[in-house]
């Protein structure tokens, strides 16, 4: 029984010993093997690997994926016009040489992110000091980011390389500090209102001009129409007078009778009309007929 327990204990010790000498490197990581604080080897390929048991050798893992560093500092930066601007940015970077990274930066990604953040901020401050606010919001922003990236790469690949590569540097926001943002908005609002009032005034003036021109054209059109109507009416009256004269000239007695009838129609056009006249006046000559003496008789009916 004691012998079986000894075998089981020996097997467990052997398994523990084996497990301390075997490790797996993930495809997203570098495996760094240390021996008494010194780097013995760096494993970049994924798979099963072996090492000496602790404390003779230890293993540490470092991420080799593309990492993102976001700006966590809201301290304003000064432009060339001494304007205080808040710049938000991010950096895409990765560890390429684990040995250099561990010697010159630190044992994990957090140490690299902290140091890289300071370098990027200093580079942004230096470049923004050379540029105006207009440059930050125009197409020149691309040149600014390219210059910052160049400065950061020069720093991390200098005399003591960090063992990292900076893939991209981007600005996500460039804005005034809160102390002057409100005043800028008020100035912008006042300017927009001024432009709007100017446009309204111009529109009102143009409207009055168009209405005045339309009224003038209306009056001219009505005057021309009235003139043409009067001309046509005059021509019609002249033609009617000519026809009347020509017709009445053929029979003067009929003409006098017709005119009297027209006068009666104009005079007695309502049932309620009352007139006091002398029956012997010439107005009733046509009514008296030839029997009254000197009157105008109605023309004989044509057979």
C-alpha cells in the first residue's frame, strides 16, 4: 500500500515537473524565455515549447497584435496664434522586436503605451505650435499628422530603439477649450443673423422692385388695351354713322321717324317714368301722325 502511494506521489511530482517545463505560445503573442532575469530566447511562432523549470527559467508573453493608443489627456495645446485648442488623437502601433522592447521600454504593453503617449503628445505640441487654427481644420491636417508620425518614429527608432513600429497617427477632434467655445459660438451666431437679415432686406427690396415693375406693366397693358378699345369703338361708331347717314339719306322722312322712335325708347324705358310735356311740342310729332297737320307720318308698309 505504501509502495502504491509512493508511485502515485512520484507520478504527480513528475507531472508537475513536466508542466513547469512546457508552455504554449499563442499566435497573437511573443513568448520570451528568461533565465535569472536575462532574455534567453524569443519565440514568435505559435505552438508547444519547452524550457527549464523555475527558478532556472521563466516565460513571459507580449502581445504582437496591432494596438491602439487613445489620447487620455485633455490639456490644451497652443497654436501659432496662441489659441488654446483641445486635440484628441489616437495611435496605431505594434511591438516588432520583443528583446529591444523589454530592455528599453518595459515588460508589458502598458509600459510602452505610457511612454509612447508622452512622445506623441510632445510631437503634437511641437507641430501645433507652428500652425494656425485654420490649418487644423483644413486639408493641411494630413500634413500635420504625417509630421507627427515622422517625429515619433524618429524617437522610437533612435539610438535606443524601442522595438516597436508606429503604423498611423490620427487626429479625431480639434476644438477650442470650453472657456472660449461659447464666445466663438455667439460670434458665429451673430454673424449668421447679420447675413440672414441682410439677405432678408435684399429679398424685400427685390420683391418691392418686382411688384412695382408688375404694377407698371399692368397699367401700361390696361392703357394700351383701353386705347385700342377706344380706337376700335370709334372706328365702329364712325362706320355705324356712315351706314346710318347712307341709309337715312335715301329716305329723310323714315330717318326722322326712326330717330323719334329711338328717342321714345330712351325716354320711356321704365313703367314708372312720368313726364310732363306740351303735346304740341316737336317731341310728339311722330305720334301725332299726318292727321295732326305738319307732322311726320309713319312710313307706309312695304308690300
